[in-house]
C-alpha cells in the first residue's frame, strides 16, 4: 500500500459529565510519521462502539489508564497491518485490538505483541469482517467460554439464561442452542420474551416482571430443573433460580447487573443449596481464556456459516460519523451492536 | 472362628421425642441362624456414635428408610467378616458400613456389595482400628476431598476454615497443615482459637465473636487474601470472607451450619465478587467421591503415622454401654468422637 501523509482521529476535548453534549470529541487531521524500526502501521477497518467507550470518555477509574484531554479517543478496533517494521507482523495481517479512534495508527510492535487484549485474527473468507466485533467478537467469546468451558454444557442439557435479551444473553442463548441444549431465557417484558422465542428459537422464555412468584414460575416451565444457569443478573433472580437447580448443576456467574450501581445490595438467601445440591458457581474473565480463542472462533465461524448464529450489527459508515453515533449507546436506538465502518479492509 | 449361637442388639422401644429418656432402646439377645448361600456374617468391632443416630432414632425423614419400633437400631460400624458364603467376601475382611447396633449381623452379600455406603477397608498394621471411624473416617475424607479435590489446594497456599473447631473443621485444619498450606481458622471464642493454635498448630485463629468488623479483622490477619476458603458456616461469615478472597480463589461449600434450623435465612450480599474475582464456589457430597477413597486413605494413613494428624476418639467399652453414651451426643460431654468398642477385632 502507499502510506498516507496524514491520519484522521477523534480527540478528547472535554470529559463526559451528565449525558453526552456531542462535542466531547473533535476531529483532527495529523501528519503520519514514517515507520521506525520495530513499529507497525495499523490501518483501521472497523471501530466497535461499546458501553466501555462512555467510561473511557469519563473521568473515572477503569482497568485501563485514564485518557487525558487532547488524547485520541480509545476504542475496540479491527485493523489490517498496512506496513510493518516488526518481524511478528506482516502486511495484510488482521488484529483485534484496543487503539485510538483513528484511520491509521503507528504502534510499537513489541507492545502490540505483549498486549494481552490484542489478538491476531484470520478472518474466514465467507464471513463478513464486522462479525469479528459482533457475533464472533468478545461478547460471543464470553458467552461461549462461560457456557462450554466454565458451565461444561453438554448437548441435551437444560440451560437457563438470565438477562437473555441483553448483549451477552443473546449470544449465550444462540450458542447454547447451537450446542444442542434445551434453552430457556429470563427477560423483562413480553416483547423481549417474544424475540427470544421467535427470533432466537429458545424453547421457552419467562418474563420475570410478569411472574408473581418467579421461583414457582421457573419450576412450572422447567419442571425437571436447570442443569446450567448462565447468570448475567444475580440478586433476586439468582435466589429464585437456586431452588430450581438440578443436583450437580453449574452456575456461570457472568455478571450481577441487578446489583450494579445500587448502594443497598440484595442478599441471596438460598446459598445453602450450593452444598446440598452440590452446585458449582463460578466467575470468569475472558482474558484468562484467550489462548483458547482460536478454537472457539473456529467453532463459532462454522455455526455462523451454518446459520445457527445471527450476525446483526448496526453499521455506521465512516469514522467521521462516529461521535454522532455515541448517543445510541445510551438510548438503545439501535438493533444489534454499533459498528463504525472505517475502511482499509482491502489493500 | 466358631460361630456363636446368639447375638446381642439394641432394639427400638419408642422414638426419641423431646430429649433422650434413656429407654428408647432395649437390649435383646436373639438366636443367630446359620449362614445361607450368599450370606455374610459380620462381627462388629467398633460402633461409631454420630449425630445422625439421633435422627435415626426419631420419627422423621432421612436419606435412609425410617426405622420401625422393634427394629435393631442403626449405626456406622467397622466389622470383620466372621464367615462368608459369598465369593466377594472372605473371613477376615474388614468393612466400614451402616448396620445394626449388634455384635453379630447376618447380611446378604450382594446387598452389601451393591450398597454404596459400604466399603471394604484394609487397616494398616500400625494404625489403631478406631482411627478408621475417627480421623481416617468419613469426616476426614470429606475434609480431604473438599480441600484437595474440590478446593484444589496446593502447598504454600493460604487457606481459611470456618467452624474450624467443629468436627469437619478440625479435620480440615489438620489436613491443610499436613498438605503444606498456610492455615487460618475462624471459631467462636478464645478457648477454641487457643486450641486451634496450640494443638492443631494453625498459623493463626480468628475469634469471630470478638471481632467488631470481621471483614476487616480477616484482612488484617491475612492481608494477602484467602486462596481457598473451606466454609462450614455460610451466612454472615461467608459475606465477611468474600471481599478477602484472592482472584481465582476457591470456596469449598462444605456446609452452612449458621443457616440450619433458622426460619429467617441470612442473605449473602457480596456474591457479585464471584464474578469480579473469578471465584469458584462448589458444594460436594462425599458419596460422589468414594471411588477415590482408597488413595485418600493411603495418604491420610501416612500423615497419621507421621504425626501430622491426631486420632483422638472417646472410647466406650462394650456394646451394652452404647445407649448410656447417647446423651453425650447432645451435651458434648466428650473430647473427640464417640466410639463404642464392641470386640471381635481379632479372631
């Protein structure tokens, strides 16, 4: 490729305070220096817009360093290696990484190699690239690892998923079906339950908001009990599911979204059942499983090609339109995950 | 051996109601029939007195069938095979089993073989037989399996045990020390804590009754955090330990003694830490691990012979004195486990 003279990027103007004002970032064009020894030029193809972007745009603690005013905004991207002066990266390689909101980025090859959030991927010829930040992205990996590795799900088993219409839940629901399980979802509202049954083909869905006694409702819908519970919600929902677990059941503690941001935490009363039913409840972090991701991806690619997984992103054309799309992260005015098409996909 | 004409047994006269009256059982002598094909004569050596005896003597649900008035009382025994008309049992074999409170019992060999609570044991020549219902008995197996198989404890790791001065806790504490761990105990009262430090040589013991803020006290005593928590107690104690768990820590859910027999269950608030700290919390039942017990026993025998485990039973001489010892199960007027020496140990 011919290296461009300049790159474009979104730069932090001021932090997000109480809601987005649409001017937190400004668009800049900056000169692109020549590659030095050991450096790699990343040509951004896709930028994924995630809830974490709002955190990164705020002044607050996170697992990554605080961005400063004047820094380029940070995001999850897929990039092609446009040029490389590092032996581990060759022109045309694809990487999934966290970098700036920029069309081109020069990075240190060693740092990229040592960064455990960065992964080389080999996109399948018949799979659209945006699937690798969508269905085949980190949310999908989490759901897969949670169900199959942590939950040790086997075909034919009865799985229950809480928050089943949420980002991770939707992936867990599809993966569990693709793995041959009998899949039930918990969600709030009739519309979400309808979606789970009609679009994701779950065996049944339970509207927890409509249930008078959720523990009882679950036992009516799944009388033989739950073998694997993929829990995104925690709290009261977990308490209602525990008595419905089978002996030797597994609870995948994916999240406790019901408990986030509340000063008063709900106390789970049914924990003694962990002993008497010999349950296993386990949390996990996808970063601990990255060495298994290539196998996971291969399986998920096959399922996607077989139509067992749906890839449904909401694509925004052009990096210059990225800031304008941020409010959708708050209002939910989109179906599917937000992805910005930057370009550079092919040479 | 010469087969006796009669056997002696404790027979149920009436059920236990509100406290023992000392006449729930009566002593009977009954004729001992000849062995038929397929039958085995068990000569009882030792009878273990356990809390479960009080359940079996009551009119209530249990995992074993309800005993009837006129039935021989049931107990955990070690017996020698006195004579056998079954190919799987030879005279001189030892079995650990649940049978009647009797000096001799004729059983069906097939039933004995198929009973998963019954185990053949090969007592070590240098280990006293009563150790096999004491330190090397089922409580010890539970502690071993819980720590080593469920908890995956490795030498050098920091273990915390709740209810550390209780029957299972005492075994867990000794086994964890023998396995080379750094061992901390939670117990109620200064005297129990002193025992844990002086007699069981724990690295430290925390009196939870004396702690103003237990979560804080634990973090002061174990500032680097707990890698394996062997929990016999549950409830508030579990809530105080959760924030003190290390990343990837394991919680062995051995019991929830704090929650038994209370109408109002304590709600555990810190469960979201299971996800963020990627903890594993797991219950287990010793019966699911019986196929591994021979290896467990071999290791524990070595530890006992090396002085790493203490065997301290309270021995009562003679089956005829068994009923009189029952109240000790309620009052705790004994140090160590209650075991009745019946005889028959050697031919």
